[in-house]
């Protein structure tokens, strides 16, 4: 497989490994305004693809921004990024989904071929994560929940969040700040390990 140069910073190019890596499609999903676009942007080693549109007064009846007052744009199709894990033999393709249920047909298209999902949650509105959890479980995908810690959110212990979301004990739960690469990387590694642990033995790398 030929190396493909790319860059997310405009400085040194980022290359795929010269040997054939394992490619993994993952979804980054969660409710409206939870930080999915920011998460993908923080991690991608290539310039990210975003399909954001400016929010207008026409969307007020269907998009509740009362708890995300600074939000001025929303994803209407997909956020896309790529990340090669440090060992170089695993390349992750990240597909961020729209958060509103009216985009469900598009969400179902994005789920095809995915091996797992990272569900972002906001402690100010934990109940909003249930829609994404239901969709992922219906699709039969393993998932990890990452609590995106917004600056104005009160601290809540992870065991209390696990109980509130009624998570299976085997489902990883981690916290991160979608603006900070290190914590996002930890969340994605937790998901990747969770997915690999559940792959059928004959198809696992």
C-alpha cells in the first residue's frame, strides 16, 4: 500500500504506514451539541471534513439550544477524520454523526460497516444520550461512553453517571474534554480495545 501524504496543520505531512495497516471504521455519536465535531477535529491527523450549517430562527422549534447557548452551527451530514494509532498498524476512520433524530436515515447509512461507536454525553442532560445508546444497541455495535466535561458542568462521579445511564458493567466509561487531544485519544483507545476484544476470533487482528 502506497503512503499517502496529508496534513492537518500545514506543517509536516502525515503518512499512512508503508505496510498494509488494519483499517477500522468508528462512529462518534451522541446528542445535539455534545461536542462531536470538536472531538473529531481534535484527533484527526488530516484536515477534517465537516458539513456544518449555520443555525437560524427556523430551527428553533426543533433544535433546543437553551442548554448550549453558544452554539451557532450544526452538523447536517457527517464529520470525518482519520487517526493512526501510535503503533502504526491500526488506522481509525472517524465518522461523526448529526445529533438530531430527523437525520436518522443518514445515521443508519453511516453505521454500515462500522465496528463500534463512541457516544459522547453531557452531564447537564444525561438523558439525551439514551437515543444514541438505543440506536447503537439496535445496530449491534459495541460502544464506549465518553463524558465531555464542559467548563460549567458540576463534577459528577463516574460511578453515578454509569448508574444514571444504566450501563452494562463491561461498557467502558471515560471522561474527556473534546477540545483536548490527550483525553480524546484515551477515549478512542478505550473504544478500540473494547471493539477488538469483541471481534470474532477468526476476524480479530
